């Protein structure tokens, strides 16, 4: 299957499989559409295309496009999300110079394409059918715009794009909320060090599913995000360079060209975020300023709705989890699997299964993960044995209840990096404690005694019952 060209092809594909519904009734992007999308996500979907949007004539609004794993697999052309991790060359392939793997990676590089959008001098930020999701939100937000900017540092130049919440202020200005541990903020810091007061940028709304999902991937600088998008798609993204030098997806629905004014800092929020609470930031953020706007005819706006899980971002988080599992296994070979339960809103809780070989290995792995990239923001890590399914919270509960001595197997790590949106750390932000729970079976060297004998059925009786099962009439 060839990679999907744009958002429209993806929506058509979802509709052909019965995974998208059209709404012809007039609806408002202020509270009403978000309420509809929340109800649908809690019942398992489907995706929706709203065709009559109050206050935005000529616009359509797509929502819940990543309503379930099946929708994502359809959009990315895979039968399992685990296939995504194998598309990128592993560090081992790079070190060994695996030609096949490297050539495949080269096919993921972006290439020039003719844009489907055209300049719209009349288009303003306030024309967009942006959502107000929760009653006390500080305004209307772009909730899934890709903010594209260049990066320039000691490791060279690259293109980054991420999904940050963007609060519309007026026709030409919006406040960009990026946390201190995001790539965008890091480039802001580098720009300030260079004495630059602005960052050329573009906001992109509506692209193919692989490019949209690449926006949330925690890929570190200097890895070019278009390479990440190409790996998710299975082929490179067609891009178009704007007058300000920023490359954007050529088949995007809406492109807002401008710059981020680093000298114009403004308050932002409150905003009802994915943890289930209003976030009221304690600092100010830079302002995006619109210079030129572009859109396709009959444009489709895409926005996501966040709140207490499970929501659309729970499905997106699962994509991130499966994509980066091979890298985690490369760094920590004893790791079997990793799960970020939806109820833990990604950064709140991780469950890791390992093949334990020596005393203290569970703590070693947990400590290592807490020092690795975005996993450094994880608050609680539970480590279980390889025969415990980390995606089954029932099995995890059994392991914690059976193998954890709180005085021995629970470790608190103080003064560590923390998710700014985690309300449990308030009034502090950006720093807090971590919890490691070693729920693995303990070796003799860890307890000083022999491990307890676990129950196993009599093998002969099991085989007997297997042979006679049909006789029982059950």
C-alpha cells in the first residue's frame, strides 16, 4: 500500500471502512463539537466530519480521526502497530553499516512537491473553527497544529515540528505554549543565546496521518522530524518551502506562515489538559505572529479534544509506545515490553516487563529509563517479570501484591524532572519525585532466603483433562 497523500485520502479510507460518520447539522466549535467528540471517544469512536460549522462558512471539521488502533493501522498501512518500530534503522544497523536498512531510511527523506494550497490574503486566525474545549478555557485553541521551525545547534541543522497548544489572541497573533523539556523550547533557548529575537515558523493544520503522528513523537534533536514522518508513512513526505524558508507538507489543508516573537511574552490559559484538570501556567510564552496564510479550497480543519482519559490522545500515545519500543530494547536488552496505560496519561505511569538475570536489575532498568529522553518525565515506573503482561493491569496488580515488600521494593527518587502539567506536584512545577516499584520475583541475594514455591497443576492431570474435555459436555 502506498502512503496516504493527505488528510482527505485518510478520511475517505476511514469512511469506506465504516469508521467515519458525517454530521450535516450545524454545530459550534465552542464546547459543542468537543462534547460530541468526547462522547464518541468514550464509546470507541467513530471519526467524524462536521460539514456545517457555525461561524466558519466553507469549512469542515474533522475529529477523532485516531479513534482507535484499527484506524491508525489503516492510515499507516500496517497490520500491527509493532511494525512501526522496525521501519526506522536501529542504532545497531547504523553502527554495522547495514546497507539495506540505510537505503530504506534514505527513502524516508522529504522531497519537493507541488503544494495543494494557495495563498489566502483574507484568512485570519479568528476565521479558523478552533475549539473551545472546556468552559473555563482562556480562549479558543489550535489543539493539533504542527508548529514547524528550523533548529540550529552544535549537531547541525534540522527541521522540527511538534504539537503544542496554541491560544488564539486575535486575527494575527496566538500564544504558543511549549514546556521546558520540548524541542521547541530548546530552540528558543538557543535562539536567545544567538541574540535572535524571532524564530521563523509555520503552523500546519491537516496533513496525512503519518505526518500528524510524527508531530507527537519524542524524537531528540538533531533527528529531522520529516525523517520520522517518512518512517511512519513508509515513504518520504512531499514538502514545499515557504518564503520564510520553512518547509511544510505540500498537501496540508491550512498553512499559517509567520514567526515566533521571542520578545513578546504573554500569559496563556487556563486550558483543560489531558490530565483531567485545568492548567494555569506560572510563566509567560512567546507569541506566533501571522504574516501569510494559505489554504486548500473547501479546507478541512482538524483538532483534537483532550481531557481525563481515555481520549484520542490515549490512542496516539499507544502509537508512540509501540514505535519506540525497539529503541528501548536496544538501550536495555533485558526489556521485553513497555506499557503506558491510558489511565496514567502517558507520563503518570509506565509498566515495564524484563527478563531478570541478577539482583537489583529491576531498579537498574527503572533508573536507566528515568534518565532517557522523555521517559525522564515519567512519575511512576512498575517493573514486572517477563511472564507478566504489562498491558494487563490485572496481572500487574497481582505482581505488585505478590512480590512487593514496600520497605524493600519501593524507591522514591527526589528532585527529578517533572511534567509541568502534573497537578500532584503543585504549587511546584518542573521538578518533583519519582516512584520505582520493583514487582519482580526476588532472587535469593535480594531477600536472604529461598523464593516461595509457586502453584503448578499436575501435568498428567492437565493432559488427561485436555483429552477428555469434549466428554464433559461443558
